[in-house]
C-alpha cells in the first residue's frame, strides 16, 4: 500500500494530472469564492437584524462567528467542494492511472453519466456532513483530530474505491469487495484523510484518492475488462 501511495503522489504531478488539477482548482476556487460571498452576505444580514432588535448576546455571538467561524468554516468546506468539482474528472484521472498500471488493452469503462454525477453529489454531501461534525468537535481537544481522521478514513476508503472499482464491475460486486477488504480500505482511506487535514494540500485530495484506489483495486481484484 505504501508503494501504491508513493506512486500516486508522483502521479499527481504528471502532465495529464496537472491538466485536470488546473481545471479542478479553478472551478473549486470559484465555487469557494461564491460560497464565501453568500455566507458573508448572510452574516451581514444577521448583524443588521441583531443591531436593530435582537438581544445583545446574539449580536456578540454573531460578531465572533463572523470574525472566526466564517474563516474556519471555509477551511472545512474546501474538501467537500473540491470533491464535488473533481467528481467530473475522476473517470479521466482513473483512465490515466489504468494506462500506466495495466497491460495494453485492459482498461475500465466510465460509469453512466447520471450515475457518476449522483455518486459525486452523494460523496460530497456525506463529506460535508462529516466535516461539519468535525467542525462542531473542533473545540474538544483530543477528540476532534481522532474523530476527523477516523470518519474521513472510512468515507474516503469506501467512496474512492467504489469510484475506481465501478469502472470494471457492477455495483453489487463492488459492495462485496468493500465488505471483504474493509480494513485495507480503511487504512488506505486514512492515507487520503491525511491530505484533507492539511489546508491547501487538501485541494489535491481527489487526485491522490483516485490514483491510490485505482492501484489498490488492481491489487485486490484484478480486472478482466478490455478496452474496446
């Protein structure tokens, strides 16, 4: 697994991955900027309401939240937003990885467009929920880091493996593989979760995640499909 992780790290900076990286980063940053403006506007409206007729303690709470919570909250939004955006490119990335690790003629098939979009949206919503829980636990020393890593390790091990494996086999087989190799996928997901824990670097999470899980899928269940 460590060998696969190192190979995946190197692949992030390959030419095909760089092209996707720039597209993904551009869309992610634009989305985050839009979210920042929306949240900032909501904060302003809340402050106006508190100043006009709301209790004093509410105004103080909103001011603290506006000053610190908005910034910290955006840090936690980076991961789910980047996953949602990168979801449009994961098949392209997986195809590049497969070209390197499989013999000629062996390649996965992209999942149907609607299924890919549904999976990407589901993945992002679950990631958002996990990170919101981690955000709520942020003020509990010792608990926050463990909860964050454990939850994300399970999430990433499950979802990125599913995305990679669905290119070669139906959903039922993929789910059976996930159950059979649960511990291995959790440990692989833990490596991916470490990316999410580092600000800015977490924008690379989807690239590393799909590269790692494509390799792990090859180790756990050698595919049999051939490129048409």
